C-alpha cells in the first residue's frame, strides 16, 4: 500500500460505503456530541418519523450555549437571559430523557462547554470520527480524531443512523518548526497561521498540524490550535497522537481500561502519516518568529503582531472593517482603550489558560474602567481552578468569576458587550456583532487578555512577564 | 423536513452583497438561535445589517433597495457563509425568500447545510463572479440539471455541482431516507468494529 496520511487512515477506517461519482460515501461516526442549540429540530425529525437514537452509547449531550453563567438563586431558579433560552435547555433535557441519551446536565460534576467537557471525561479518543452541531468540533482533532462540525439536518442523520454522507476532503499539512518564544502561546500560533493562510485558506481541506513545535505542545495547547481550524475555513484539524496524548487520556472515566487500554494504545501508535505521504498542500511556519498576536479587524485572518502596526487597508471593504473597529492604519494596536476583557470559550478556558491569566493578575488590579469576565470551560476546570486558588486571584483583581459555559464567545446567554465597546477576548471569532450588537472584538491569548485588563489598554504581556522575571 | 421541495430552476433578478467573508453571525445573529423551530427566522436574516437602530429598514442595505424587492438570488462576495455550523443561516435565507446564493467561494459547512435544505449554493469562477458583482439587478435563470446560469444577453455561466447534490435538489430527495436504506451495511460495519475491539 502506498504511503497514507493520517487523514487517509482515519477516513479508510470509517468508510461504511465508499463514495462514487454519483453518491457520497457513508462515513461511520464513533462519537456524537450534542448541545441545546443545534439539536431540537433534529430530535423533532426523529420523533416525526418514529425513529430512535441508533447508538445511545456513542451519543453524549451537554448544556453550554444558552446557559447563564451566574448562579441559581436560593430557590434553584437560574437567571436565564430569555424565556426562549430556558425553554431550549428544557427541550434538550426532555429530549435526552425521551431518547435515552446521556446528558452532562446541571446536576453533573462534568458539565461544561462541549469541546472542553468531552475530552475531559475521556470521551474523545485517538482514531475516532467525532461530530457535533458546532463548528469548533475541530478541537477534538488534537487527539488524532477526525472531528468536524455539522448542521442540524446532519445531527438528525447521525442520531438515526450513526452515519453521514460525506465526500473526502483534501489534505493540508502545516509544518511548524522552531521554538515558541516567551510570552507566545498556542493561541498566538494559531492566530499567526490563520493570518498567513487566510480565513478561506483551509476551505475544502482537513489540516494536519505537524512538526517539532506541535510535538512539544501540551494537550491543552493542541486543543487551542485545532479549535480554530474552522477559522481558516478547514472543517477539521488533526494532530497525530503520541505519548503526550496517551498520558493525558489515561485514567479518565470514558477512556479504555486495563488490557483494552494497552490494545488501544498499540493501535493509536499507528495513527500517524506515513513517511513520504503526500498532502494536497503544504505550508511551512517558523514558530521562532511569532510574537504575541492580536486581531485588528472583523475576521480572524486580520492578525497583527502585538508590537506591530495596523496594516493599510487593501480595499474599501477592509477599510470598512478598520472603521468598524475604530483603528487606524499605521498606528499600533497596543494602547487602544479596552472596555471588556473576556477569558473563556472552547478555545481558551482550560486550567492552563486560567493559570496563565492568573499569573499576570496576581497582585495586580484590573483597571477601573475595565469589566473582566473569567468563565471556566467546565465544572471540572472550575473545581480545579478554585482548588488552586485562582478564583481568589481573579476576584481580588476585580474580575468576575463565573459558572462554566460558552458565555461571551457567542453572547447568546446575556453575557455580552454594549455597542461600541472594545472586548479583548480569548475566544475564536471577531465578526461584527459577535459579542453583542456593535461590539468590537480583539482576539488574543489569555496572557494578552490579562495584561490588557490590568493596563486598561491593549498591552504586551511580555512587559508583565519581564517584571516578574526581574522581581 | 429533511427532504426539501424539488428545485429545478431559479429565475430572478440578483441582489448584490459585495462584502467578502459574510459570516453566519451576519446572516443570523446568535441571539436568535434559541429557537427550537426551523421556520420563522426570515424576519431576522441579516438583522444587524438590514435594520437601523430604531428598527426601520436600513436604506443602504442592498436587499432593502426597491430594485431588490422580490429577488431570490444573492450574488455575494468571496467566502460567503464562513463561521459557524448553524443551519439557522440557510433556514433564515430561505424563509426570507432567497433560493440561490452565488459566489466565487462558499464556506464548506454552510454550503452543505444549504444544499440539504434546497438553497442552491453556486460557486463560479473569479472572473464570472466579478462580472456578476458589477451587474446587480440582472435577470438570471439558473438551471440545476444543466449546471448553468443563463444571462440576459443569452450568454451562459457553467457551474459545478456534485451529482448527488444535483439529484437531491432536482428530486427533493430525503437524504435521511437514503441513509436509513444503508442499514445492512451499517450493521455489518458495527459488527466488525465490535470484533476488532
């Protein structure tokens, strides 16, 4: 057999029926993650046809998008933003009860953002196909799983048949070599990559992130990188599993145990692209040249080094983006007035992200005019952060410490910015109005976010890290 | 409603939204995603672009211009539909009366969602795209079976559409029904999976 890429191996292993010129292939799905926003119409479809969920054991639901991040009152009533949000959550609770699907619900110690909680409970394994009605499903590719977002019609297809009709995407290898400099995180790396290849650069492709830099990343950092593959237009991002992956996964409640674990690991070790495998496209990135980076426009490909200046608009549409953001070509992003700082989302709300932000906030204060929200990615992250005292650091600095959820990343639950406010956000999208109508979003790492919260303006975290080093 | 109604032709004037990278948050802002229905989203399509702060129509928005009333075809800037997987985006467009979107590049997930709902997502070459962007309001006749767009002067633009999507659009095929018919193959596949485990 000729040399195969990781994508080839995953695809071949899940083909129920091969594609032909006339019809797409039938692809088997190992794990289907479900949340309240993109599933109700799919469950309705099943109900109207008298169908059941084919594999309850391969389906796992959570509540995250429409959920409030403020606690319930003394009577247990949760402060939902709207009655619709509350009824959407109630509908998922009713659907999982009716169809017999596991739910990481309000009473679960494992509830969280679907792409934080899924890996945490050990549901995400190397070699799997994983889908969810959510474009950031690419996150799970960090484990060497082929994971991608689907629409609600397809959610219904998977619930009913555990399969999808798919044509095989093309492959794009992003080779990253060189050491990340101090103050430069996985978030800066992926923002830099999107800035390089553009937000349509991965369309029609699955990205495989490769190279020594990727190998040296922790699992949480790998998830941050894969998470934003869709921001480059790619439905999925992949990283071949290795010892970092296996040691992170071992012992988690849904991971294989005992002899099954050993057998699984032996198989997972085969899940790497073969020597000499050819990709449809190759991109090379030198990690040592990357600095902390931020977005300056209204899509995630408009990225600039934090110490750099806003680039000149290439055309009238880019100029409109600069006008919306109220930034000026030729001027630095540092020093821009900040109204809100958000640390959270499936991109950057894991324990290491909160440690990074807390490292800068410890002993410092959030600037008086800045509102800062810290929203852990899951109940487990919250517990571990509180056990480490991180919540006290955030609260002492003047930030809000919230309950887990998607929160201000998608701004469906009432956590949103006001028109015109500038938000430095560790989330994944800076589209116009994403964080509230008229809100202006600057995507950044947890280090940049924390430094900017303290400074009250967009700030380079290396200045703060230098102070610590000097102290 | 996973089978859409058959769609063979779209015959309409065009409205041009020249912006590149029109994302799914622009098409349907996230605050409207708390619906548990597929219908009724048309009134919120392009909400933050289409209405002024006082709730009145934004006269600058292309689809609000008198010439665009009754248009079923949007010619959009490159990379239309980027962003989230929300199927609410094609649902909102269909409910708003749009049956075809033409661009030089359409985001993968949006395109798949659109075609499954009978919203024709057409990708044309950069040169043809530029020409269409420069000629708003022209009458087009899109022929799904032929994979062609007829221009007012009789000229023609060809577009690619995979056979299965074409078949599904033309016949309103129920893709879930198609998958359910694969039950034997799926069961055999699952048996192999369990034996390997």
